[in-house]
């Protein structure tokens, strides 16, 4: 077994590493791979930071009930397979349409940021049986391998709704607060933060159930009876975690296992 590599960094070296990560979080790929000079860096910050502080776009992928199933952040992938931070996110005026969040990769024909979840780490397939990556990157996202005219999938989000029943919401700080959803304590200077307000924002909405999303569903929803064909992870989670409550399968007469000798 090979020995691990241990790097020792002086205090000045550690400060330089911190400064680089700060730079990269602020600039992203806007320097085209060539580091700004100190003068260029200061000019860049003077230009974009006021826009980020004033016109930050809170972006979320939400289901029909208003649950933020996915809070979009800098590393979130678009249908075009470029990350959110690779799209235009700095504006002098507020925007509300995804078509305005254009991809900055010159050769990309993306028609605006569009989030598509994955099935684990696998790309989703359309009803035509071809993957997301085999469809064109501009709406309505026709297939490049068959006559399919639009990407569509029967995949269900963890919340129980189909992905095409979700919508991308782009809103200002004031609009999001008015909806009763959390906002950052202060606006960060970092690029493309979208809807992220903390570490728990990285968790899918149906598992989050706290102040980083819409919040815990009311008890009336969790305890409501559901048709046998419905799928509600929220109720499953509630039954498993709520104190003083037993799982339905453990009640007398409903156990699926036979414990008789």
C-alpha cells in the first residue's frame, strides 16, 4: 500500500491559496482561463459586485405545491451540459425568464438555462429511449437520433411529481421572501449563487424540510390518507422519523411478515 502524500504549506502559501479560491468564486470562468491582473480584478469587482448585491436571482426548480425540489447553484448542470456558473447570471436589471440566462460557452446553442435531474448518476432517457445528451440543447429539445420532437420523460422527482410538472422559478430577494421562502442573511459577492442560502440548500427539497426550503409540511398533509397508487416520500419520511408514531406495517393485523413458528 503506497504512502499518502503530505503537503506542508507556509502561512503565506495558505493565504495565497485562500485568495485564489476567493478569486475563482468571484470571477468564475469570466477570465477565459487567464488570471486577471490586480488592476483588472479590481475593475471586474467594481463592475459586477454591485449587480450581485442588488439584482441577485434566486433560482429554484419547484413542484406544483411550491416545494423547492432543487435550489440552483453554481455547479448545477443545465440541459446543455454546462453548469449554471457557465451562464450569464449578472444583470443590471432583474430578469424572470430562463431564456435570458444564456450560456456563455461560445459554441453552445443553449436557448437558456434548463434544469434536468438525473436518476442517481445516470442521465434521464426521453420517451424515445434516447438520453438527454442525445437531444438538441435548444427548446423544445428535439432528438438528434430519431424523429422525436421534444424531450419528455416519465421520471418522477423524489417529491412524487413528474419532472415536467415542475417549473424553474427566477425571482428577486423580495419576491422570494414574499412567497415565504428563505433568503440569504446578506448577499454574497460570489458568482451564480442562485437559490443557495446554506449547506442544507444542496439537499433535495423533499429531504430538506427545514428553513432552507419551503419548511416542514403541515401535519395534516403528512397524515392525510393517500390512494394506493400515489407515491409520497414525505409521508414515508414522516412515518419513519416522527417520535411516538409506529410504521403502518407494524400495526396489528397489517404486518406483511408471518412470525408464527
